[in-house]
């Protein structure tokens, strides 16, 4: 699957993006520029745009933290799943699963609000269909990735490439000095997911990189983000206009 990353609190642009044909749009609650109202409106926009688009685009949320309240907010607002940042240990992963799943599997509080419009009100059905995805992006997370991947109830691993590059010793996310170590880390994450029978995803800077990662074995890739593309498109047209 190929998805897209949403940083801006702009439901109108999110609605337009949902018409393009991406399999999912992920609204970033961790580093994005939106609060709860913007998150809810963004997920409303995903559903509205998807009805007019080529595929049934779904809304995911990168949660602000591995926290019962933050994850509950994202799911109750209508997310089909959450990407949970900074997973260091299998215990962290188990906590994320518990935050996503209703009892007796987990600890999510029942108050589905918008979410039941997409998945339904039955807790067992929601538990089966709501995705929980663990980010691997820290030295500890990489060291424990095999145990994390084996966590019961976890659906997927997701690489945060910028932080992972720093985790393997990079001075900055695109540091060429750690390119080999970074690629080796990606192989380890992919192999851990494959061994556990779960999927693995990653963020990509552009479509060409996304295609390359899919060819390597990543099952889903998120392409860049709205704010970056807005600036790049504006800069390109300005340069063209000025000759």
C-alpha cells in the first residue's frame, strides 16, 4: 500500500488529497500542526474525499505518544488505526496494543463516537479490525526489534527513518557516513517483521524512494507530506516564473 502524510491542520486540502487514490492518509498527531479538533476534522475530510476518489482511502493517525488517552482520542475521532512512536521494548509494544484494544484484550475505554461509523460498535469487531503499528526508530527499539515484532496483537512495524538514522550514529537524518548501517538496520527490521508474520512500513521522501522500498520488501510506504510538497511546488513555480 502507498499512503500520504498529513502535517497541516487543513481539512479542505486533506479532503482533496483523499481523492487522489492513496490507500491511506496518516494525520500526524506527534509532530503535526493539529490539535484534537483538527484531527477530527481531518479524519472527516478523509472520509469525505475518499467517497469521491478512486480507492477507499482510510485515515490513520500517528499518535502523539504511547498513551491511553492520546490513542483513544485518535481512534474515537475515526482513525482506522494508529502508528505509535518511540517503541523501545516489547513491553512498550504490549502497552500500545492494550491502548488500542477494548477489554478483555486491552484497556481502551468504550466511547466510539465517530469510529463506529467506519468499523462498528461491537468491541470484538473493533479489536479485530483496528490496526496497531509500532514505530522502530530508537537504538533500544532496533536492539529489541525481534521481540517487539513478536508482541501478540501487533499488526505491523513502521520505520521512522530520520530518527533511525540518528539511532545508528548519524549526525543528521541524511548523514552519508551511516548509510550502510542504516540500510543494515532496515534489513533487520524487515526480517524481524517477516519472521513474526506481520507487515512492515516506512516513510519515504518521494515516489521514487517509495517504489524502491516496496521493491525491497516493505509492505506499505508513506510518501513525504503536504507541507513539504506545498513548499516545493511553490518554489518550483517561483523559479520558473523568474526564469
